[in-house]
């Protein structure tokens, strides 16, 4: 009886881990697309609207453009090579991926504030 309950708990934990991983990856994907769209809306407003006299970019259009650009510029990483980096380097890269849109927005804002 004890072994059976342990296998049920272990199976439930495995399913929970898989579902959690799928939800986590989906959340990270949506965050990346939303952050890219948010940054694109502001950079478009600061630079493209003034330079070319075009309309403001709506968030949904920026979202679609961000998805399109990420699709066009996607670089496949082979899963057959072992990543030799230390855990600290992997964590730093992950954090930089999350912060990258905001760093771009910050430098875009500096250019806008100083030169426009």
C-alpha cells in the first residue's frame, strides 16, 4: 500500500513539474513578446513618427512585429552540444535576456531626451 501511494505521489509530482515547465516557458515567451512590443511602441513614437510622419504604433501591432522579427532572427542552438558554462554564467545570461528590452528602452530614451 505504501509503495502504491508513493508511486501515485511521484507521478503527480512529475505531471505537475511538466505542466509547470510548459506554463513557465509560455510565460517567458509572452513576457519577451510583450516587453519587445512595449519597447517598440516607445521607440517608434520617439524616432519613427517624427522622422517619417507616420501614425503611432499600437501595442498589438508592435506585439505582432516583435513576434515576426524574433521569428526571422531566431538562431537554433543544437541540443547535441554540452553547455560547458558554469551555473553563474547561465543565470547571468538568463537575467540579461529578461533585462535586455529595458536596457534598449533606456538607451533609446537617453537618445530621445538628449537629441530630439
